C-alpha cells in the first residue's frame, strides 16, 4: 500500500543538505502556487480566518479581483496541496493544509545559522 | 539615506493576519524564484555548501543542466534577493541571504497551530 499524504513530505532544510530532484519538483510546484500575489493574499485570508477555513463568500471582499477569479486561485492552491476543499450547502469551504505549509517553512528554515560573509 | 536591505522584510505569519498587497507582491516574487525545481536544487547546493557560499564551479556537478543555465538560474535567485554574488578572480561566488529565507519561512510558519478539521 503506497502512503501518499498530500503536502506531508518531510524534507530537510535547504541549508542542511542538497535537495533531491524528486523533492525539488514537489516543493517547486507548491512554491509556484505561492508565486502570485493575489493567491498569496487569498491563502493568508483563509489561513487567518476563524477556524482556519473560509468560503469564497468570506474572503472575496479582501482582494480586488472578481469572485470567479478568487475561485480559480483557490483551486490552484488546492491542486498544489496547500488547501483542502469541502462543499457545504451551496458554498465550498477551503482550509489550509498545515503539514504542507510547515514542510515549505521547514525547507527554508535554519538559514540564519549559516555564517555568511556577504 | 534610504535603508534598503534586500529580503529583510518583516511579515507576520499567514495564519496571524491577512497579507497586505504590498507584502504579497514582494513575497510572491521570491516564491516565483523558488518555483523551478532546478533553481530550488541550486539554492540548496549553495545554502548547504561549506560556508554557505559557492561558485558555479562548486555546484554544477549537482544538477543536470549546463553551466550557462546554472549561471542564469543563480542570477534569477540573486535578482529575487535570495542570493548575493561577489566576483573573486575569474569566478562569481554566491551566498544565501539568510534574512530573505527566514522571512519566507516565517510567513509560512505557525500553520500547525490552527485547528483544522479537513
């Protein structure tokens, strides 16, 4: 049985060891989802919303794009494994995937312990 | 005198509060530089190299692309404020910008403290 948990990839910090190509492909896809300012704002609106989840109705007011565009961006974040979605009545609710954000954060963490003479 | 430190932007975690558009634009540009698997591998090769710095000659063997392509990717990372560069003799040495990686890590950090019922 293959264990495949979206976003739960355990990767050592960049400063600790060179990243394998396989891990780099997986992480780069997640960073790509974060490479759009509006998507980043939407992710923060979901993440900081009460209970760590929100529907389009909750967060559309926080960004200056149309509701269909919000929905599109949320789907990109979901497809990248950064959000999960759940339909309730007529709305889709999105929640952050803590393990996915923690994996990305951990990958970039620890850089401040490296002695750099820039 | 304007104080301008590349990548030293202090941004609260995504889970703490919605990201401003200004901060989102800055952070998204850095994530875009990380959205390519080879660039991510190169950043890890520089970051994990002895002393936290490396020249193209040190890291080209770690990836399956040509040396000019390596140089191009390193410049993209430098332009995004994730690496600094310094010419010494005939080689350019690249070093990580710890504050920039720490800012991105901090932005994505703390997601695991949010109660999510996925």
